[in-house]
């Protein structure tokens, strides 16, 4: 019989994505509620199964279509880098064989409330003079 073990990924404190784009982990105990967000999801298969979903919270942001078209690809690239780094640098995951899917993008907002979620991390995506909240939600299980 296979034993299942839940996994929590290590937080990455800061990532420089481009010269003027940084992703910074934020310690925040206050719940975050978002109704307007874009998301990207990565499926994980192999000896670790599950998904990582990343939300770009755009609540109360007044963005022109050209700004959204600029920000969203940077968000997807930042999440690709973050997830790749977390999976490759995490001590607990080093011993597992796993496959990471290409990002699945959704422009349809999904309500998210971090007061109901355990494995959520908060980041700020800094783009020159602006900052956007990023939430990453993990649902990973290792098969021993």
C-alpha cells in the first residue's frame, strides 16, 4: 500500500525576473479576498502529484488593455520561474521524480479567499513603479 504525504514548498524570498521586475515574498497574516484575478496553473505528475495555481490579483486596479497585455506575460513568466525554482531547490522534493506541465492560463476570474486556505503564499510583483499582489496555492502529494 502506498503512503501519501502532503508537501509544502519552501518560500523564495526574492526573484529578479527582469531588470525592472522583481517578485518579493511578503509576510502577511491578514486574509486576502480577490474577485478580480487572472491565473495560471501548473500540473505536477510523477512521484509527486497535484497542482500549483498562481493568481494575479487585480482588484481595485484600473488597467488599460495595453497595460494588461504588458503585465500578464510578465506574470506568467514570473510564475514559471518561481515554480521551477521552488521545485528544483526544495530539499524535500529533490528525491522525487516529477513532471511539470506547461502553464495553463485562465483570464476568467475566480473568487479566492486566503482565510480558507492553508498552503497559500503571498508575493508582490514589482514592475517599475507599480506593485501587484500574487497568491500561489499549492496542492501537492508525494507517493512514498
